[in-house]
């Protein structure tokens, strides 16, 4: 066998390997990327879970905090209190010329 025939055989084998394993390799790279994104999301969700756990614990154990949250988020008032709500105004931006 000559050098041209050896090159042809190597090329055919390499081409066959690419056809056989190429799609699997591409899928592996995609899955590794997705795994990285999912690990990041899991870390974020674990931190958020910890924050929510602390918040729920504080709401159960600290009556003053629970009252402050109820007042702020739900608009609760004590008997005899009057709530005055202010409408937010937008500031107009002056253009400089």
C-alpha cells in the first residue's frame, strides 16, 4: 500500500468515527452546558429557600415583625388609625440643549 492509500483509509476511518460519534459528542457538550445552568439555578433556589425559611420563622416568632409586614403589604390598621395614601408622581426629565 502506498501513502495515498494509507491516507484514504485513515480519512475513511476518521470520517466514519465523526459520523458515528459526532452527534453524541455535540449532545454531550449541550448537556454539559445545561448542567452548568442548572447548577447555578439550584444554588439560587437554595439561597431563596433559606431566605424564605428565615422569613417564615420570623413571621411565626416575632409578632412585631408580623404586624409590620401585615401593615405594609396588606394595609392593615389598628382601630382608630387613618391611612393616608399618596399617589406616586413622575418626574419629568428636562432636556438640555
